[in-house]
């Protein structure tokens, strides 16, 4: 194996990096424009969307304040654990620490961009081919470099070779910017890359813990951004509700959520969970070509990454057409709504996760199917914590406590094991010093 610590190889690599390092001042006017006034984050959601936020009385977030807060949160977690820094490859973690994006869904399964965050020093961003300018809007990124990917799609049978070369550069960075520390965190990494870093004497620890703990408490401007995301989502849901009619397919209805999310400054939707009639039970069925019928239920979970990169994760169940819900539909909806409205009151600052698990209202599990969790954190996406049902506590429970400015969703699904339609409801809630504050506002009713 290549000796990652030999002075000669380090000198060669330093010279190579100096030749390839991207500097904004050296680029042409079109690149400077793409990195500045034409950057999608600098352009923002657009005047029409900002008008909707103004009409709703929403204050806009201070993006610079969010960037500063998030970086400080990460670095504080690193120092608390005695870590020299963290290597980030998960696109959500990169977004959190650097506020830079590039093909977020694609890079989630094609590791082609990454970042280094020092506990007390610089932030270095490696981006996809000639894409280094995409992080230039954030002055907290102190250096840009071209990424080296070792995924098989790009590297083929040479993936281990490229993983070792990737590791060589990372070891140089750690030794130059790690403050003498030899212990660093990493969230995701190829097996060959991790082995090569460890072979150089660097101790690697699990970086997802660092990032999830950093992300769990939001600053006030993150909450402002989330309120905007929720508003955009609910305006789009209102469009869906107005358009819903018998004869549409599930996919036709679901496509409206995608379109509205993108039009209103959103980014993508994590799942395709929408179902109608007999497909509402059991839950977790994805959008299909089934034609929605009058008098039946249609249920969905938004699961979307919306405006400012903040997630809105809420669920609704609607009756199709102009009729009234039948007795079965009223019963499952009543149970789902009772669980939701009862359990949200448990989201008090200082409440333990164990108490959240054990003190909830749960419809009889022998008679009704339920969701996989009762509560979960939400920020840029689904985040820590995840609160299971009482029967699952011994296997999955992690005891911790709620803090002000944590955001969680309250989940409720009721699907009779004997058959028939099910009902899914979910709300998004901010934990405050005064208790839970519901962030979504649209009706929970079937009609």
C-alpha cells in the first residue's frame, strides 16, 4: 500500500493541488455570475413566492445567520468529542455545514462531492467536475477543490486506486488542518477509503452522531425558513385538494405536489407515499395508476424538502367527492385524530424520550395497524430522534430529552387488521419553552 505519510508524496500532491485549486478571481465573467448574482441560492424563491410569504405574515430567514449557526454547531460537537474535524459525504450533512448543494439526490447514491470541517479551522469543499463555484456564495467555505470519486460507475475496476488517492489527500488535510489531532469523524465512506485513512494512523469515528446532534436544535432563522417551507407546502396541498376529483389516478394527484413544491422554491420529495381506497390499508404503498373513486379515502405523506432546503413532513387523509364519510371512515379517522391531538401535548421541553414513548395514546394494536414510529425529528429531512412504540422500546429506545427549538412530527396511522380503509395524519411541531407549537395549519378533517 502507498505510504500516505512520505514527505516526497506530500510535496507532489501539494503542487498538484495548487495547480488545480479553484479561485473565483481567476474565472471568467460567466462563472463569476454563476457563483454570485445568478446563483440559485442568491436568487432565492422568487418574487411570487415571497409575496405568498408576505401575505401569510411570515418573516424571511437570515441565510447568513443560519450558515454561521450551523457551522458553529458542528464545530462545537467536534470539540466536545475531542475530534480534529469531520469528513462529510452525506449530501444533507454537506448542506448543513456548508450551505452548498449540487445534484442532491444524485450524489446521495453517487459519492462525488465531500467536505472537511475542522474543529477550529477551515472548511474545505470538494465539488463535482468544474462545479466548485456552486459553494462560492458562502464565505465560510475557505477553500474549493475538485472532487475525486471512487464509485464504481466512475472508477470501474480502478475504484480502490482512486479511493487510496482520495485518502492520501484527506490525510494531508487532516495533518495540515487538524490541529495535531489524529482522531476524526466521517459520516459515509467507501471501504477502501476508510481502510487507507486508518492505515495512515488516523482514528475514524462515526460522524452521523456528530451531525445529527448538531442538527437537532434549530436556530430562530431555521424556524423562519421552516415556516416558509410549510406555507409553500400547504398552499400546494390546497391546490391538490381543489383539483381532487373521481377519475384521477393517484399519480396524477401526486404530481401536483411535486410541481407545486418546485414552483414554490422547494427541492425534491423523498417518497411517493399516496394511496386511495383499498390501498390505504396497509400503509406505505406508493403512488400508482389506480383510478380514484368517489366516496373513498385518499391519504398521503408529503415527505418533501421544500423552500430553503427545509423539510415539511405532514400527512392528510381526504374523502373523495361531495358525499359524507361512512361509519367506517369516521371511526378510523376519529381514532387517528385522537391519537394525534393527544400525543402532541406530550412535546414539552424537558420531556424524556421514554416518557414520549410510554405515555402516548395508541389505538389497540391487536385491532389496528399503526405507523412505524410515534414521533420523529425533522429539519432538512427526517432527523434524530425517532420515538418508537412501547412494545419496541427495549429494542430501539434511546433515552434523551426534548429541548426548546427541536422540531418533531407527530405520526398517526390507523388501519383495521380486519380490513377496510385506513387513515394517515401527521403534524409538524416546534418545541418551545411554553410547550408545543403546531407549524402546519391546514385542516385535519376528511372533508
